[in-house]
C-alpha cells in the first residue's frame, strides 16, 4: 500500500491519512521552500494542491530547488511543478497558476484550506495576512535568508497575526 509507512505512525494512522487525502493546500511561491513542500505533500497523498508563482525557473534555482531540472529553465515554476508532481502522484488534484497575487485577484486564487506562504515578498505577506484573517483561513509564514529560516503558524482569532509580529 502506497502510504503504509506513514499510516503505521500512531499520530497519523488510517484516520489521519484519510484527513490528508481530503485536505486542500495552497502554496504561494515555489522557490526552495515552496517546491520542496509541494513535493512532500504530493508524496504524502494530499488531496488537492494549488500552486501559485509568478516566476520562471532560472539556472541559479537548480542547486536549491530540487523539484526543477535543467530542462525546466525559462519555464513558469507553477506549470513545471505541476507536471513533475503529477508524475510523483497522479492521484492528487493539482491546479497551477503563473500569477502575481494582488488585492484585485487574491479572492480568485486563495481558497479555504491551508495556505503556505513561501514567497519572498513582504507586500504579498501583508496582503495574505489581511485576506486570511478576514476569511478565517489558516496559513503558515515561512522564510529563509542564507542559512537562517523562520516558520510561523497563523490561525486567525487564535494566534497573533502576521502584523502583530512584523510591522509594515
């Protein structure tokens, strides 16, 4: 059975695997953190992934963004990631958007579920915080600069929000 190695974990089990299969995750930004997160979620059997990125694959990405190959250079990250992830797990639903998220289109692309912020753009993070708080959507802020990383789970109305920690 495909997921037998994670079902044996007491904290996951069959019930947990079923929850994973029904879950929807949106990943905003498919750089090092976003592409690896997408790959791991696909391998875990996530039910639905929405991939959003405004960038193309560049040669300088290849040493740290392991989902991409030399053949992907100059192609949109979202579309390339979708193609590779479908080869990893054809049972999951994947939507890919080569877009820049802004205040005019965020409602069209960010849906209920969990949102992983893997961007490198503070303006987008503040927008995401406002949108997710307003719509009661959980999200995770992630960032890496050189060898330092940060992760912050944000649950509207239960944890501090992004602007409680970071000021514009």
